C-alpha cells in the first residue's frame, strides 16, 4: 500500500526525481513521507515528515539535500503511529544502511527480541526498522567470520528470515550508487534507463522517466546501478527478466484541468470502456475474442462452475458478473470475498474456472485466493488493470481492462471497465458453450459498441443534477441504496462510494428485503437512492422494475426521500419519487454501467461540499497489498 521510489544515476538530480515520483504515488499512502540520498564516498542524508508529502517538501526546502542515488517512501501505517520518528526510511545502528518497505513483517517481535539481545538499539515502533538491523547483523556476523558481505548478499540472507509480505528498497553508504530491491508479496517494479535506473511500487511513480519496466516476481531481487540492473532470486541464482513496454500516456496520470483525480477518472470512463472492448469483438462475425487465454474451448465447455473472488469495489463487479455469467453461459457462478475464501475450506476442482478480479493485480487476499484455486486444480482467469501484475503472471488467462492509471482511491473507471470485461467473458463463455444464439450475440455486441457514447451522454446530462442533489442532501448522516437483481451490485457500489469519500454512513440493500429490517430505518431524514431502470425488451427486467416501484412506495409511505435512477421518459416513476435522474436504456446486463455513473457523481459532489479529501480519503489506500 505504501509508495516507494528509488533512483540511481548521474543524469538527473535525485531529489526531484524521488519527490515527484512520491507525489504520483501519494494515493498509496499519506500518513508520512521521507527520503534518503547519498553520493560517492558520503554519508546518507535523510529527511522525513509526518502527514502528507507537502510537509516533506517543506522540510527539504528548509534543509536542502542532494545526491546521485536515493530512495523515498510515502507511508500508509500498519505498525506504529504516523509520526516523523516512524516515517520511512529507517536506519540501522550505524546509520549507514537505510531501508524503505511496503508490507508487514509478521515475525518482527521475535526478531526484535533477538536483535536487541545482540546489542541493537531500536528507535521506532515500526516493523520496518527490523529489516535494517537484520541486514546490519548479517554484515556484522560475516565480518567476524572473515568473509565480508556485499549489500546484495546481506539483504538476501536477511530477508530469508522474514515472515510476511514485503517489497523493500535498500541503500548503503559503503556501496554508493547502488540500490537493492526485493519482493515477496507487494509489488516492486524496476525501470530501465540509459545510465540510470529506477525502482517503484507502482507504475506512475517512474513512468515519466522510462516505459521499460520489469515487474519483480515473488522471491526475486534486483541490484540497480547506473550502468545496469542484475536480477536474481532469493538464493542468488540469476534470472532472466521480462521487460514490459508500458504504453500508458503519462498525462493520463495527471489531473488534466479537473479539480480532483476522481472527477477526471469519472469522465474518462467512455475512453476506458472503449479501450477494454477494443480488439476483443467482431461486429461482422458477432463474436467475442479473448486471446490472452491458456484455457481451451473444450475446457470452457466442460466447466461446471465459475468461482469468482474479489475485494471491495471489485467484489461488487463480481456480483454483477455472476448475473452475466449465469444468464449468458448458463453455468452456476459463485462469488466470494477474497479475504474470506481460503478460510472456509473451499472446494474448487479441475472443472471449476476461477475468476479473480483486482484493479492493481497485487491485492494480497485476491492473490491468496487464486493460489488456493490453482492448488486445488482449477484454471484461473484474472481481470486486471496492470500489465505484468502478479495475478496476471500466475493466471491461465488474463482480461486486461486497459483503464489506464487510476489515482483516486475510490475506484470509478476501473469498476466500469471490470463490468465490461465481465460482460465480454460471460458472452464469450456463452458463445463457446452454445448458450447464446448468433442473433443474441449480434444484438448484445451492437449495444456494447454503443455503450461508450451512452456513458458520455449520461455524464454530460446528469452532472448538474447530481451537484444540485448534493447541495440538498449533504447534511444527511445516513443513506440507503436499493436495487434488485444485477442492480443490487450497483446499490452496494453506490453506498461504498459515498461512505469512502464523504464518511457518511450508507448501506446497499436488495430492494426486496426492505420488509425484513431496513424499513425500520426510514423517516423523513433518510435519503433513499433506488435503481429503477429497466430494459423494455426483457420480460424479467420489466417484472423487476414493477416490484421496485412497490418498494419505492414502501419508502414514500414512511416519509423517506427517494432519489431514483430511471430510464428516459419514465413518467410513471415521477409520481412516486422526490427526484429522478434519467439515463438511456440499454440491455439489462449492460445497464449497471450506466446506473453507477450518477451514483459516482453524487458521492463526489457530496464529499466536495463537505470539504473531504476526495482523492485520498482517511484510513484508506489504493492498493491493499497486505492481509
């Protein structure tokens, strides 16, 4: 979850490279920040500050530093309070070894006791400081034995003793112009340049300097020097890196004139949906082509079940995906929170397809679920937004969402891209299994082709209405979101968006369950957001709509304030609601992409009116790389 940036080379000033990289990664952590730099033959110099990155920048302005290599860190606290003392980087006793770390060292207390007994002095509450002292101890023991260790070897010996998840960057004053990077769990990326090299915990941190990246795998290390990078495993054996050429435009990671990244990303959804669909459909042949698969059509046809695991917003996409898969492919689909999956003794088998959904591709719980599925014989498919991410490397197939970098912690464009990827997967599976006719395929793909234009239309037409509703309801302390069928997933997502960024309590609920408890909450102070859209050509969709109207009347009978999302021209619903946000019609399985857009904008405008930090909500980080 924390942000890490490292630079070694003599082509650029190290401090601006690292600080700018941390600024691009601040969405990964903003409890504190720090930097350590060195030059040939010098001591290492540190600057740290609690709070957001701007505080570190002010410290550096008052006490400038410079060097030719260095590492920096922006922290999301797991061990130790967010103070200057606990801010990374952390040092050993000598001050000559410095470490930055993303992850959790689970056995740090035992190691701390052992190192304290050996004479080490600890000055922080963090688990990260253990790593610096452990590397120092390995060097001390080797020196006593008459076999001095280079930094890379000392790091290798030290990390073998760590239990938990970690990505680290290490520098040492005794080996200037050198960075050692290692990964076991959270992401670590090496950027390749000419006469300079970089490391980071996520792509945007170094994308302005290089597009040639190596994503370290678990159990892999890199030794960075200006002249090149050496890659090994934790045993010291050389490995051949796979260099990924990243095609993202760095401008995509900038605000581009928008007040917040979240708002920019909401309005980028037409493009991200087009990019996710691009090259995967043939309108002439009415076919979906998923080429990144090691699963044969025969294996798809033999599948008896699809088991989906995801976390947070991706779990909401998974709930919608269940409806898509069962409707189009006629195969049972089961959805689990990835964080719960392996703790309930699941029973996947070789005829179960595992489907893992994660924006970052590095979510620890989702990776663990994938490994459990593979261990029990299932083939797995990843839906992921980051090329070369861990989950994609371990999957038997990947559907990349191509949404581009998403900086706002509250996911928007990655979510709708996931919905589209799930629709493509479900339709492809249905075509392979023969459960979708050519006429149905042609109709659905024509509608999918129209979807980006409809998204543009919704964003253009409802923004002002959502801002107006935000003015009216931003003082509410609770919201209820209701939906039926596939739209229940969007009710959950709308509630999550509101509570993530505005800190207002909100709950998503199946509309049909109102009588079983939530009706007790309704009074004149409670805004209730109801997804009341329908596909007029779909009998089940129309039946669902009629039932939803009855639920709306339950709310209004108890003086609740109803905000409905409905299809253009729906006069019936205007008679039973306080507010109606209109969107265009679409097939039932594609309506969720349009449903969610007003809910994203409503949450955004309420949070802005309340003065909340929209892009960096408290206590949250973008990528959850620890359990």
